[in-house]
C-alpha cells in the first residue's frame, strides 16, 4: 500500500478562525436618510392644518363603525358571489361544450372590459331601463324598490369579481396534473365529481394567494359603492365632512380603518394557505 | 365453455396522422397474466388506455365481461355511451399508472377509500376495514396516514395498486408500473404484483421488466408500430422468438 502523499506547504489551517462582521456602511447611511425623510413628513403633518383631535374623536364614531361593518359585509358577500361565479365560469370555460365555453368567455370579456364604477351605476339605475321587473304571471315589483343600493352594490361588485376570479380559478385548475383527472376517472369518477373531490382542492392551494390579493382589492373596491349611496365606510366619512368640513381628518379616519382591516386579513390568508397545503412539502418561508 | 374476459377486435386508434393502433385483435382469458412488451410508441400503453376508456377508439370494438365498451349498437349504428355509463364500465377495470397519480392532498388510506366511498357510496367503516387490509397486503400498514409526498416511489406505487384493488375490479391494467422507480425500489412493486397474479387476478401489464414477464406471465405479447407482431408463452416469445422484429427488440433490450 502506498503511503499518504504529503500535503503541499503554504496553505495554512484556517479552522477555528471566525468570520469578521462586515460594517454595512450603506445600511446605516440609508437608514439615517429614511429616518430624516420620515421625520420631515411627520413634522409637516404635525404643523399642517390637521386637527388630530377630530381624527381620534371620529375614529370610533358610531357612523364610522357602522360604515366599516357595512364595508366588511359587502366585501365578504360580494367576494363569495365572485368566487361562486368564478368557479362556475371556470368550469364552463374548461368544459368540452362549445356553447358553455363561449358564454363563459363572453361573460369575462364583458365584465372585465368595462369600468367597475360604470357597472355599479348601471345596476343602480336599472329602473330607468326596466321600470318593473319580475317573472311574468308570478311576481313583479317596481325596479326602484328592488334595486336598493345594497343589492346594486352586491351585484355590481360580485359579478365583476366573478369575471376576474374565473381566470384565477382556471389557472388553478390548469395547474393540476392531467394524471389526476385520469386517476379520478380510473376509479369511476365523472367529470364534475373529479373536479370537486380531486382537482379543486389541489387548485385551491395555488389560487389562495391571488384570491387573497383579490379580496384585499375588494375591501377597497367597496368604497366605489359610495357613488350609489351604499352606506359603507367612505360614504359615511364623506357624509360627516359634508357637515363639519373636516375633510382631511375624516379621510385619514377612513384610511386608518382600511389599513387595519387589510392588516388583519394577511395572517388569516396564511392560515388558509396552511389548511390547503395538506400533503405538500412546505416550501421554506 | 369459458369466454374471454376481454375481447379486442380490429381496434384502431389514431392521434392525428399517427396510427397508434392498427387493427389489433386479442383475447384475454379470466385469470390470465399477460405482459405487453415493445418499444415506446408501439401502442401497448394506448391499448391499455383504450380498454380503460381513457382514450376512445376510432374503429373496432372492445368487449369486457361480454359488454361492448363505450358504445351501444342500435339500429345498425353505434351510439356513444353517456359519461355515467362509461364510469360504470370503468369500475370493472383497475388502472395503475406509470407515474402513480396518487391524490397528493389525501393520505394513503384516503386514497384507497376515495373510490368506494365517493363513487360506490359504500359504508365507511366497512370500506375502511377493507382499505386497511389492502394496505397490509401491499405491506404498508404503517403508512396508512402518510401523505404521498412522505412516501418513496415504490411505496406510492403500492398504494396506487391498493387504490385500484379497492374497487374490486375484474381486470387490473398496469401501465409501466416500475418505469418511474429507482432501481432498488422496483422489486417491492413487482413482488406485490406477483402476489396478485398468484391470487388469480386477471392482469394486463405493459412492462420492460422481462425478468418479471418470464417468471409471472402466462402470455407475452410483442407489439410494434401499433400492431401485434408475435405472442405466445413467455418462454417461447422471450426465449425462442420467431419474428425478426422480436429478435431485434429483445437483443436491444437485454
């Protein structure tokens, strides 16, 4: 057996030596600059024409609290409608039936292609087109009575959301391997059962991050319903400042509430993601 | 007189210009273990998929247990069956895929119980007991609550076999069940299949494992370019092939 060859000279043993801390000069410098800018902004606002006492007084005013409740009720209901429509339309879009496919594509085209505020105004003013609505011979009512601000906002926001959600859902379903459909078919499942039991639960994992995005968008989009007299947060804040002229103070109140709600939603989304990540190896967070 | 469990008559299947199957006819008898061999693109996988109706045939007919698959003859014409009827026919066959296709969001046990509970609508405690027994049979009692991602390829494929068996099929179709496995995991899957063959199950196995074919198969069918070239006892086809194409294939594989 050959002896171990001797190691060459000039390459010292570095084990046991520590790695020195880097000074990170640029981090310190940038932090200092940002602090200065923030301080300047804070000072400007403190000296500006803002009566902060109004902000704190109206932050928990009854009308504002009612507004945030209405905002959340509308956001949740409209999102639920949007997700329901989104799933149905995505399934239609992926079906082999050309009629269903075309109808689904047409729906997405129409409601994504026009501004949301215009759709809200159209729903609210539906009575101008159809003074009475109903099912001939069974039931009818004056459209003005039926199309309340609540219903108009729900239909406007929900149907618009459905058009966007359908594309998110379709992407999720397409992300599931074709072998999963085949395995489901091989144990005798029909198309719809395979979608419900096998494909959609796997698609959910993929669609929750974009849906969380959409829901945050929805919370803020409800403010558009102020133009059709739905008493949500912004609408109520506006009503107060029409009376007391504290415009900026009340806009800040509304802004703080929107920020708070969105901040609460983010950890909720994480919980949901974990629920649907069953069986997958977690990616590093 | 016994009848074949599967009767395939003049079946053709095209993918666009490509003829995957050209007038294939074949009988599979109850209790028979048949291995289908051949190069990729020879049509052996397509033949299995046609029997399981994952692919619809373009011509000819396949009868399973005496029943014509996928279509109904009426007034001199063939009418396609509804999705529901095709689903009912599929229950007579169990399919094992090359890439396992376990449901990743369900545990091993839930994968096995999904079909009996959801499709057959059977009682849950009875199904659960049967599923645990099937998992024991494939040697995975300890892994009932594991998710597919926590199992090795060989273990996943054994769960997939248990999932197919849970539907109590008359015929088991294996589509290259060991091709996606690391070499050291092939044996455990083949062992489960051998045990299944011994129990009398009718099996059609698309495989490159000639050792398995030699040991277990009652009949070996060699396919090339969408047609059956040669078939017979495993020792004959693999040992003393008559056709030049079979000889060339075997010498390339071994």
